[in-house]
C-alpha cells in the first residue's frame, strides 16, 4: 500500500478500506493523459520560477520513461498504488529522486483528476467522432448505389408508400450526422483547462494557467476553481450523446434483424458477421445486430448512474466522483466497439433488391398515388380516398394488386379512371415523382447525396 498522504496518520489503513477506496484498477486507463498533464504542469512551474529548469528536465525525462515503460509493458501498473496519480508520482521519485517530489507543487489530485478525465474524454470524443464518420461513409456508399432500388416504406411496421433504399439509408445518415454535431458541441464546450484550480481554491503559487491550457491544446483555462474540480457535465453530455448514438444503432439493428428474417429476406448479413446455432444446423443468426441492440442498455445505465451520482453533491470535490470512471469507460469502449462492428456489418451486407422491389409492389403501397390520380382528375381528396378504399377491398377479395386490376373493374368503381391509371400508379412513377426536398425521388436524392459528399469532405 503506497499512499501519498501518510504523514497525518498514525495507523495503517485497513486493507478492506484501502481496496474500497482505490481506483487504480480502472483509472490506469488514463496513465498517458496523467503524464501529459504532469509534463505541462512542470513546464509551467519552471517557466514561473517555481522549480529549476534542471528539475523540470529531470522530471520530464522521468515521466517520459515511465510512459514508455508502461506502453511497452516493462512497467506494470499494480494495485500496490491507490490510483494512477500516486503510481506515476511514486515511480517518478523512485527514478529521479528528490526532483520528483516537486512535481505536485501547486497541484491537487482534484484538479489533476479533473484534467486527466477531460483529456481522456476529449481524446475519446475525437475517436468516437471518427468512427461515426466511417459509419456515415458506409451509409453514403449504400445510398449512392441504390438511388433506384425500390422498397416499401413503413409506418406502424405496415407497408405504407414506396421509397428507395437510398432514401431509407438517408434517414440514418441524418441521425448520425446529428450525432457528430452533438460530439462537436461537447468538444467546444468542454475544451477549457481545469489544471491550476488546486484542491478547490486555486493556489498561492504564481501559476500561469493560460500557459498550461495552451500547452495542452485547450482554448483557455476554466474560470472558477470550485467548478473546475466539481464539474463532470462534459462526461454527462458525452454519455447522453453516446446514448443517442446507441439508440440510433439499435433502431438500425432492429431493422436489419427484421430485414434478415426468412419472412422479409431484404438483406443477407455476411457470414463473417453472422453466427450459427449449436443445435439447429440451418440457422444463421444476426447476433452482431442483436448485441448492438442489447448493449444499448449498458450505455444508458452509465448515463443514469453518473446523473444519479452527481445530483446530491455539494461543492466542490467529493469522493463520490471517483464513480465517474468505471461505467463511463465501459460505455465508451462499448460504443466504439459497436460503431466499428456495425460499419463492418453494413458494408458487407447484401441487399436483395429484387425481393425489396417485389415487396414494394404488393401491399398497396401505391394506394395514395391512386387517390392523387383521382385528385388530378378533379375528384376532391376525401372522395378519392374513399374510392381507393373500395379498390383495395376489391383487390383483397380478388387477391390481386392495384396494378393487376382491369380497367373495367376500375371504371365500375369510378368512371373517372382511364388507361393512364396504370402509369400513374407504377412503382417508377410513385417514387420518381416525389421530388420535393427530402423526398425519395432520385432527383431529390441526388441533391442530398451531393450535399453529403461535400459534408464528408469538409467535416
Ligand atoms: N481517484 C480519485 C478520483 O478518481 C482522485 C482524486 C482524489 N482526490 C481526493 N481528494 N481524494 O476522483
């Protein structure tokens, strides 16, 4: 048990208490960020004349050697230390002696952990953003290839109107584009440096907080030292944005699971992304999509957990805040894993265009267009709606589609119908006539695709 704060104590910490209090098993995840922050801190201390330049150099090379040794596995992070901050400092003192004891001058673990957490989350925001962008590229590719792939669009999971696969995929493009917007906002809001806030009230050393902020690529220092050590808003925002990403992935997964069923057969998931059954030889299961859908729960759990942890905390730092790590780290790893796998799955998935198109043709997805045809001939929409309802009833009875009805049958229900009804309700017309902004018609979709391409190039 190696502790930084033994001086005031006359007894050893109880072993159970030590273990309960320790965070090294999980905060070792940000050893790199901890060292990065410490290097910036000592550079600033030397610049301000708080430590010697020679001490600064010793500390920096000591920290760099620790970073190197942890990275290549020669230095193991063990539970002998309370947390990653203690581990790094103790190792530094072991390596360079007295100069190492000056590292923590003008700093508290409260502003240190606030900084580490921010650096870590900031890195993760960028990484997650990159993964969402990869997913967007995969979606965009499917869109480009399927401008004319007809499929049924659903409401209430009932066939509604014909759309294209490009249009359906375009809906997910929008969702994940918004997700990137949320990540961007988080980055902008969080990118202020808490280092130099001390335990809660700043310090009496002449710290240059603007300088450390700049060294660490922050826009500037945070403006209130108590808030700096007590703020985890950015983490809550990230967990919220990740929950939304997972909600989107989960909806998408649900659709793929449905589309992959024997009943739909719209898609075939690649063998590399499917699994079999131990008992039923015929099975090829969409486990990856199911797991993505399932793992959404644990990401939501991390959000609920941190919100609950923070809600009763008086200012400033409280040890409760150490609970900000385990579930968040797990949630971040979960989201990154899901994004990467999901992108791989949809990039290799086969779309059965013939099945989709055949499905769009039955189920009366062109009924609205039949009504619009009548409106075009001067029938008020409400009457047209009723007339087409009768057509549908007739077709259900005859077990045929609207396209298969004879003109006599049409005219028996309404004399307004003419030969041009067949053209008016063809799949091609139904889809391609829908050219308003955001609609599935290829003409409209081409604009969207060009816009998306531009977006992917610039952002
Ligand atoms: N392991 C602690 C955490 O994660 C570090 C900060 C400790 N500060 C303190 N005053 N005990 O929050």
